[in-house]
């Protein structure tokens, strides 16, 4: 590991870089976790929006519960250092989730 501080990506606004540079290591760990979760959330929303725009009716997966729509996608959530599968879908402006099961340690 280098003793030099990392160089920020050119795509980041200067005021954001300055704020991060003034933050403690603990605050940066919180920011890193939040940024990762936020990025996953936004990517998931984009996928769900894209899926809801499709006019094709997809075949219903065998393991899909009756109360989960066919347009649902599978997402992995990490809770207390454990990973779980969830079905997720959009109902109007809201994102709905339903527990599917734990992620196997091999994945």
C-alpha cells in the first residue's frame, strides 16, 4: 500500500473532494458504506424501471412465490455481515421486497 494519498477521480466535483479530504477516517468509512448502498439502490431502481418498461410478459420462475409479481428481480442485501436474496419489484413509486433466502457461502 502506498504512503501517498489516493488521487480523486476527475469526475468528482471539487467541493465533494474537499469535504472528503476534511473528514475523519471513521466518517469516510460511513461515507464509503453509504455510497456503496446508494449506488446499489440507484442501479436496482434503474433495473426495476427498465423491467417495468418492457411490454413482454416473461415466463414466471418456478421458485417465485404467488404473491410476488413476475417482473420481480432478485437482489442481494447484506445485513450484519450476512448476505440474503430478496425479490424486489416496483409498485408505483414504491420498491417492494420479499425475503427469498440466504446466499450460499460459495457465491
